[in-house]
């Protein structure tokens, strides 16, 4: 897995070995104050981005 975090926008970007598409999770400040662990599903399938 490869990942990067933009600290200005609070966005976590990642790609996996099985899915090299860049995926992003927006980390909202108000939800980060919770005591429960936040979980998001891992995107394992690529999507096609049609541009026309």
C-alpha cells in the first residue's frame, strides 16, 4: 500500500498493489474528535473515469 496525507485539506490518499487507482478519504475535523475508531472500506476494484 502507498499513501499520502495532505495536512492542509485533511485528505488521506492511498493506492494498493491490487488497485493502483488513487483513492481519497476526507478526514473531517469534527469526526476526528470522537473516541471511537473510524473505519472506511478499502477500495479493491478500479473504476474507469470517462472524460468525454
